C-alpha cells in the first residue's frame, strides 16, 4: 500500500532485482490471474485469492486470522505459516516446495475455486431482499402453456428428451404429475407475468429439481430467484427432505452456472445442496 512504512525500501530493492513493484494497483484481478504463487497475510485477501484459484502461502499476522487460515490449510486450500515462523529460510523452503510441484499447485487452485466462487455477497443479498417471484401449484388449466414452453426449441435443447412432445402424451404426463404425491409442479410468476416452471420429485433421501424459464422470460436473469423460491416452497411442502439434487447436461452451461451460483456443489454426477433440518 501507499502508506507502507517500508515502501521506498521495497521499491528500491525490487528495482535492483529487476522486479516490478505495484502500489495501490487497480488491476489486482488481472495480476492475480497471471500469478502462479502468492505470499500474503491471512486477512480478507485470503478469500479473494481463493476465488481466483491462486495458490498461497498465508502468513498469520493477527489473532483474528488464525482460525480461518488454519481451517483453509486443513482443507488443503493454502499453506499456513505463523508470523513468528516466517523467517527468510522458512519462506524459501515453502516457495521451493510449491514451485517444484506444479501438480500440487494445480490441485490447490482447483480446490480453491470449488470452495470459493466469489458470489457469496450475491447469495446473501438474495436471501435478505424480498424475493420478487411467487409460486402456485400447476393445474390442468396450465396444460397448453406447459406444452408450448416444453416444446420450445431452446427448452428441448437443454432437456434429456429433445423430441417434440405430442398433446396426447403431454396430457397423460400432466394428469399423472398432478396426481403424484411424490411430485410437486409449480408455476413461477412476478409482476411482469409468468416466469417459469419448477418441479420437484421426492425420493427416499432427497428431492430432484427441474427448472426452466418460460421462453418469453429467457435472459431475464431471474433464474436464481425462481430456484430460490422453489427451494423455499419445497421446504414448506416436504420439510423432511435433507437434500436437493439436479442433473444437468454437460452442454447446459447456463443451468450449471445457475446451480453453482445458488450454493449447489457438483458430486457423483449431480449438483447437490443440503437444505432443511440437515443443513
């Protein structure tokens, strides 16, 4: 920082070594993205480095940093050092160890990005702000709209069954769905009209979610709001369900990003999220 008492000495030494000294840089993101290894204090920058997937030697310089740094080290997200132990020799040894093990750095980087996606503030804001999406149970009166939406080219493209659904098959499916106590089909809407569809299928130990926006609302950015409203409705409808899972086609990047942004983790072929009493 510009106020660092050793700034001039550090800049001078960097000049002697042919290094670049960045002071109050406005390009920290690009700088971290281009970096293979960081050495830094164990404060809030720890989370920024992890979100960037930047392997780090984190030095604990304050008592309030100790718990988070040691827990991150336990999860193999960084290398932790106490300030009292961070001698030149000890730092050199850690640097040599990490520089010589690209596999470890790559594993650390991937683990960091899985654990910290940088979207926590958005998730908190969604929880705190009133959700603009409301839900109601689907009825037979929704049949024509549901068929039209399901047969839309984009919806079919990201579905497991990409074929057009006939009115007869759709009618049978909807009747069965509405009479199935293990299936919860919901229509989402807001002040601008119908938003999309959320369906939950209850299994022995979880519920599988399926979600899509109505074609006229694609690109609205309200997928997370619809999903969050669906999660709340499911928790009220089935309070004993401990986990929601979602199966997403490998080519469906939008849905993958949706579930990751809403706190789901990919494991064993599904995106998973703990909910209810088990969370």
